[in-house]
């Protein structure tokens, strides 16, 4: 990752209302941008499906170099489920990973847990949750 998160600022993005792919219920997705100074350090989305107790909020964090010159090996995506007992890393489905690979490298749980990225990611999640007024 780019830093320990202390120099990252969060800028709120859009709010989208859509239907859940599996049940059709209303889903709200908020997005935001991660910046270090005047440079983009990534972005995130958080989706919540209302009135669907079996659907936990899902956060997707995309970090790395998102300039046009960078490729998928310089960009990473991580999925985090927000469960009642706290956040947990989630694997990407095979279809999602295949779709993502031309754009970014999807990281699964075992590629994050126990690595130097793990504590940085949780600091970044704290920063996102504490800075985005919609969460």
C-alpha cells in the first residue's frame, strides 16, 4: 500500500440506488475517493441492501496507482463484509476475479491476512468509516 493511512484523506463521492442482483431489493451504494495530497490513492464503495437481513454491507476498497499509465499489477481490490461482530475479509468469486483482472488484481483473504498490508488495510477502513458521513 502507499502509506500507513495517516496521510490519507477521504473525499465523499456519489450515492447510487440500484436493485440487488440476487433478490431485487433496494440497494444503496456510496462511493468515495482516497487521496494523499493531490494524488489519488484509490477509491471505495459500500453497498447496503435494505430490508434483507441475510445481506450484510459490503465494502470494496481499491488501492494503488489508478493513473492511465498503471496496469493491473499496480492496483489491488479487496472485499470486506461488515458483519455484526466486525469486518471480515472476503474472497472474490471466480467470475468477479476474472472480470477484474484486466483492470486490477483482486486480493483474497489469504493474500492479505498476516501480510504487512493487513494492518494498513484496517487503519484505512477506520479512516473511511470515521470520515465518510454517510457511513
